[in-house]
């Protein structure tokens, strides 16, 4: 007997040495957020968290922490504590069920107390996915994050954007883990949403429970089975996705069941001893799938009954956890209803305030209409008064015109009587009228010479360089157009108007720049002539330049040119013939025209120059 126990102990130690997975430390954190305070409650995250936590416990994880309905502070503290536990772990897993959001390509987990009224609140009221990856990073062999947070997010629909171009995605954004042996599993691939399902658990959570904890199943293959189940359950509407990479070896959450040990030849027929060894192996793992495998291999026997008892114990523990979660969920629901009751009172108060505000608005509208009616009545009265005033002005003008016509007729009659009076009397009255000063007409309105005034004002502001003569010609129109260009106005330039005169008068400083002609420079508001010193003259760019003297060059003239010059010299040297002045001078020898520059003078007989027989006339030339 002692020899048999020694052989069993040796085999047992050998098996323990050949199964390093049993010595691994595995830790898990499960979070389920359902009771959101500012949007509609989610029905499944707490149920999904309970099922996944039970799965990890059945898989033999050293530590499984389950947290429900966490605020932002609680979520931050929970991740910090889990990061501390991950430092000496080989495998670290975080499962999150609830709302998530993607902002500008970054994924965030949403606590139950978030409001997210604007996109800027995401940075303050949520936790980024990088914070979760930071919590699992200390694990030595495997870092796994499972996000069942791709649901249709009500926060994104009502959120105000502080920057119109800021992107708020549908579902979650694609991630690329930077640490090796890290995997991030989404309930739906990037940019799409996941279904909450019609049953107690979401399709994604149900598939995780069925496949993730199968002994010896590689993690990548397990998530492939999860993908197939979800696609089938949702009619290909939802496709889970895994990001990250692992090495070439199989990576499992639950080690494979130990193979049947090679029993010594002396004990090969001892069925109960072999069954006992398998039972001890199964007891060491302690998960429901392992107990199911043991019972399937050994459907009867003493150890089969023990295995069923162990399996029932695990089921009872899972039922207890589920009942506890349901009780907590009921308490949360009660608290939520209490909060909603308070919100109902606030809503009723807000409704009353809105009703009062509506009444005030209606009263304000009525008061506005009454005021508008008063203003319209005043406008009608004003128009009637202006019409009466215009009629009075027209009557006054007609009366004045009649008086002027009467005065004109009287003047005409008086002028007719004057015509009948003697000329001497009219002359004396004309002299008297000339000496009579004109009547004072200072009280009569003087007509404004509008073109002349506008020309003067345009010259004052530097836009008119022409004459101020009252003639509104093309130069005056160009001056007003120049004023428009420098002030941005659009005054009519074809005619001189009162509006244009008022606008130009309103300018107190120079508007158009001073432009001087060549040879002049601007000096204040006038142009002065540029004076250069001796030997310099004004150049093309209005600066003094030195005068270049050119030496005369002798040119050989053609013989014909020289001949023409000689003939012109002869003509110039020949005295010109005196031209007739138009007078005729006659003597005893005959008559001839008086020469140019000469005149005929009469001389009395006996006076100096008198010639007998010359009729007393002599020709005097200067």
C-alpha cells in the first residue's frame, strides 16, 4: 500500500510540474454600467457583467472583482486599484459593459453620472480607453480588454459641438495596442453599433460565456467562435472584432484538462484509483467545464457523485452572485425612480415656469401690437397734417402768383402811360429814378449756385483742380467721380445735387491726394515749382539732373544747300521796296501812292517845306 501511495504521489508531482498554467496568477475586473442618471437606463450591462464574472470564477481566476454602476470617481479608483493587482499577475483581463463614445479618434468609457452636454465635457466626465490599457499593462503574459460598449449612444445625439468640424463617431474607433501580447475585443467592429439583445444577456456576452473559458481553447479561436455566434444571432448585423496580436503559441484562459497519466503495470486495472486521480485534477482546476468533462468520462461512481456536488456548488455560487446583482440592481432601480420622482417635480416646476413664460410672451406680443397700432395712428395723423400743410402752401403760392400777376399788369399799364407822356418829362423822371437807391432786398431768399458751390467744396477737399465757374462740365464730373473713389461713395456725377454738396461739405479734411504737374512738387495743400541750381534742370522723375552740353559738330553742306543760302543772303541784303500805304500824293508832275511809313500833311503857303503848285500838301516819312 505504501508503495502504491508513493507511485501516486510521484505521478501527481510529475503532472504538477508538467502543467505550468496552473501556477499562473490570473486577475479579472468586470464592470457593468446600466443605471445612467441623465439618459435612458440600459437593461443588460449588469446582467452581462454578472455572467462574465461567474465565468471567470469558474475558470479558476485568482481574483475576480465585479463593479456595477460606477461614477467617474469610482471608475478611476477601481482602475487604479486593479492596476496595482496586475503588477504580479501573469494574465490580466478587464471586461466593460455600458456606454462608450469616440471623439476625434479616441475611445472613452462613460460613467453613470456623466452629463456630456458639450463635446468638451467628454474630457472631464469620462475615462479614455488608454487608462484601461494602462491598468492591464503590468501583466507578464497576457493583457486582455473586452469592450461591450458599442451600443447606440444617446449622449452623442444630444451633445453640442464647440467646434463644428469635431468628429463624434458612431460606435468606437479602431485601436492599435502598443504593448505586446495585448488584445482589445469589441462587441462590434469600429464605426458600428452593437445590439443589446432581447434576452437577459446581449448576444456578445452570451457568446463570451459559451466559448472563452473552454479548457485548452486558444484565445484567438475562441473569439472566432464568438464572432460566428453573434453574426448568427443578429442576422449578420453585428460583427465582433479583435485588435492586437499574439505570438505563435496557443494562448488560453483555461488550461487544457490533464491527459490520463501512465499508471504502473501493477495498478493498470485499478479503475477507482485512476478515477480518483482525475477527480483530484478536476478539483484542482475547479471549473464547471472541467467537472462536466469528468462526469462525461465517468458517468457513475463515488467520485462522479462528488464531481456533481462540486458542479452544483459552483452553480449555487453563480446563482447567489446573480441574485446579489439583481438585488443591487433593484436597489439601484429604486434609487433611480426616487431620483426620477424628484426630476418629475422639477419638470412640473419647469412646466409651470414655461407656462408663465408663455403667458408673459403672449402679453408682450399683445402690448407690442397695441404700440404698433398707436404708431400707425400717429403716422396717419402726421400724413394728414402734412397734406393740410402742403395744401396751405399751394394756396399761398397761388395767392402770391396772383399778386405778382396783378403787380405785373399794373406795371404794364404804368409803362403804357409813361410812353404817352412828353419826352422831357420822361427824361427828368429817368434821372430821378437813377438817383433813387434800390429797395433793400436783404429779406428775399437768394438762389444758390449749386454747381459753383459743389466745385468750390471739391476744390477744398483736393478733388477739383479746374475752374470754379458754375459750369458743370466733364472736368467737374471727373472731380466728383474722384471723390467717390477715395471715399467709397456712389454719388451721381452727371448733375450737381444737394445731396452731393452736403456729403462733400461733411468732409473736414483733404480727401483726394495732391497731384502736381511735372516740374512742381507738393508743399502742404499746394504745388510749388521745383528750382534747380545752376547747371541743373528738372528731369523726368521730378529731380534735379545735371545739364549735358553737346559740342557742335561741323557738317559739310551740299553745294546746292550752299547755293540756296547765298541766294537768300542776296535777297535779305537788297532793300525792300516801299509798300503803298493806301494814300495818293499828287504834284505838278503827276500823282503816285504814298510810301509805307509816310503820310500826307497840309502846309500853308509861306511855311517851311511849302512847294508851289503842290496844292499845299507835302509827304512826310519817318
